[in-house]
């Protein structure tokens, strides 16, 4: 009847508005009919911005930049490049938040993924609300925004949300949720990947699984991710957000490890996020700590030189509002933080997830965001963390006193990672990530890099088998050591999916 039709039409409009679709048509319809390959742009300003990244340390000038409007554009461009007599290297550029030129292509072609953002509806929630199909070019902040409108959310995040889905899935995508939900690469049902030959392949654990696992943590070597199907869960409304301070590393790490041991995905009593960081004599603290408490914290830091800050979050909503405090007390019982040094906030879920954005805006206003970032990110086996604390935090870091930026330290559970994926992690059940997320001036970033070298040298001398996260290696030996037992398979899959070694040359794995 006409009224039935009107209801259907209204429902479809509503579903489109809030991002729910009957299928992932919007993705597949883009893939019909192979056109002629699109022409990349030689516009000097496009080339200039594709020559740098967030790190502002490396500069590699491409010959041109492709602005695709659909995955089909990318597939036909790669196919025609592959078949040309002198093919160019090709780098997908997500939001270019790499540190060392990983998304660049010297004399090659940079594919500016975010130009597909102009194509609407590339974040589509499934009718059963269990997942979203998301364009590889989409920023996680936009994913959050769209899914929250339907009361849903992905479960595994990065600290900062202005990164693309394809960019973080090519690394791992880690944060305080990783201990319980796994990294972002453990939270993907299916992907569309365009290989180095220009084939668009839909892959999942059950279909084309070779490519699926290769691309997750694959550093862009096997193909360009144009769609990822990401699981969703009901979003919480608010979070309890707590930091506890320790003067003693052993007590700090023991408590972190205790808190991540309760990590069943569907255990409503487990924490949702566990991280940690070092507080050093920086003269000021970030805005988390109440202004009236800051003087006592600064005194505490000067007394010990280093203070360890354990950070946790517990989600809650209308149903759990009444019990969240009690559950938290239960979880925090017996922890050995310094008495009187627990600080708590109660904020909206989105405010917590998007927390780094407010820091970014402050730094931008002071001209301190677009500066060199000589970062070093490591994965360290738990059994060597005490040695790392003594040799690196208490020696190298304290002596050099380079304190412009956060220094993160938190543990994760290996069993939340899938060994079939390309990502390489330490061979221990619990391992830590340490991130030296420092910002420098344009004329002194080498001083910071010297500290990075000293850290790596210390680990080598002490026999601590660290893996770099967001790795920056330049020799085949280093890459082979990094991937360890996965190196042979990594090379074979490169032959299979990118036989001319064209993709993601900025990682310097196969193109030095
Ligand atoms: P890009 O830098 O553009 O690309 C990274 C690599 O992936 C390149 O090799 C590129 O060629 C390839 N690539 C890009 N898009 C695709 C695609 N669609 N398909 C295949 N390959 C592709 N990481 C974490 O895990 N956790 C964090 O908490 C975290 N916080 C960060 C905070 C800041 C302020 C910054 C700058 C970075 C942070 N990172 C974090 C690191 C970040 O995840 C990586 O740098 C990531 O690569 C950035 O995404 P991007 O979209 O900018 O990728």
C-alpha cells in the first residue's frame, strides 16, 4: 500500500542519515567498469605536501600525486602502472602521520587516500549493527562520530584519532584498550585490498586469508586497503578516568600487570583501558591533573626525578551508573600507588577517546605541533623491563633531560594478537610498549635522535630483544631480525602480491 511504501522510504532516508545501509553497495558499486587510469597531478603544492610527514625529519619528493575519487581509480592506476615498461613506485598516503617518510615515494607516485573522503557514505553500519564497512582513507575520529550517532563504537583505538583506518591497520593500532581487545588489527572482519598488480581482492580469515593476514601490520607492502569491516559494540556514555602515581617502577609495573590480567572481552568487571607514562621534571603537567594538586605533584617529581603514572579507564552507562564506583574500588583494591596520589575524572566517552586533540590544539596555538618529532617506539619483553627501567629511564633519560613530549609505558597481552598477521612482537606472554614521543626544534632533532640511538645501543649491549613499533630500519639484516621467523613468509608474500616491489617504498624494506 502507499502508506507502506512511504514508511519504507522514510526508514531508508533515516538509515542513510545515520550511516546504516542495507549492504556495502557503496563500496562495491565503486568497483564496476574499469575506466582508463586517472592521471596523477604534478601540481607543485601537492608534490610539496606529499614530500613530508608529521615527523618533519625526512623529505622525499615524488614525481606526482594521485587524487583518487574511488577504489576503482586506484586499481586502474596501479594496473596500468604495473603493465607499463618502467613502472613507478607507489605509496598510499593516509593522513601522513608517519615519522620517517614511510608514506613517501621518492620519484614515485603518492596516492592521496584522503581525497576519497569527498565520496559520501564510506562509513556504513550493517543492518544488524554488528560492524561497519569503512573506507581505508577514513579518519578514526570520523568513524567514531558516525558510529556514535547510532549508539555504537569500535572497541580498539589509538591514542590519537586523526589517523586513517588504512594507516593504523598497516601498523597495528595500539592504545590502552589493546590488553583486553587486542590491537586494531585484531579487530577486522574483512578487507578490500588492491594489490601491487592492481587486483582488487576481498579478503578475510576465510577467503584470501593470505592477503588478509599479510596486509594487517604489513606496512603497506602487499596492497592498498580501501575498505575494512570493523566490529562494533554498544558505545558507553561516560568513563571514569583515573591516574595513580608511583615512585617505584617495580610497584608500578606489578600493578599494571595485575590490572591487565583481568582481560576477558566480555567481562563487564574488567577495565577498558590501561596505560602509563613517566612524569619528569618538565616544570608543568598536562591538564588532566587538577590545578590545585599540581604543586604537590611537581614537588613529588623533583623529589624522585621520575614518577610513574598509571592510567586507567572504566566505561559506564545508565545501567551501570549506580555500580561503577563500587566495581572500580574492587579493581583498585590492594594497588600500591603513593597514598594521596590518585586523581579521577568523569567525562563523556568521546572526550576521553579524543583526548589528544585538545593537547594538539594547545600545541598548535603555541606553534609547537608542526615541529620535528624524532620519535622512538619499542616493544619490550616483560622479563627485561626492570633492566630497561634502570638502563634507560633512570640513566639515559634522566641524564639527557630531553623532556618535550610524553613518554608512554604500558603492558599488553600477546594472546590478543594473531601470529598469522605481519606485525612483529616480542616472544613473551606479556610485553610492554614504550613510546618516546618527543618534539624538538628544527635545528636540534639530532640531539633527540642521539638519545634514541643510545637507547637502542643500550638494549643491544644488554641483550634486550626489542622490536621497533612504527619501525624505521634501513638494512635487510635489520628487517630480517625485526620479522624473525616471519621474514621468509613476508618476502614470499611480497613476491606474490607485489612482484615488482612497487608499493610503500618509504618503509625501505625492499627499496633502500
Ligand atoms: P600514513 O603515515 O599516511 O601511512 C603509514 C604507512 O601505511 C605508509 O607506509 C603508507 O604507505 C601505508 N598506508 C597508508 N594508508 C594505507 C592504506 N589504505 N592501505 C595500505 N597502506 C597504507 N599509533 C598507534 O598505534 N597508537 C597510537 O596511539 C598512536 N598515536 C599517534 C599519535 C600521533 C600524534 C601520531 C602522529 C601518530 C600516532 N600513531 C599511533 C602512529 C600512527 O598509527 C601511524 O603513524 C599511522 O601510520 C598513521 O596513520 P596515517 O593515516 O597517517 O598513515
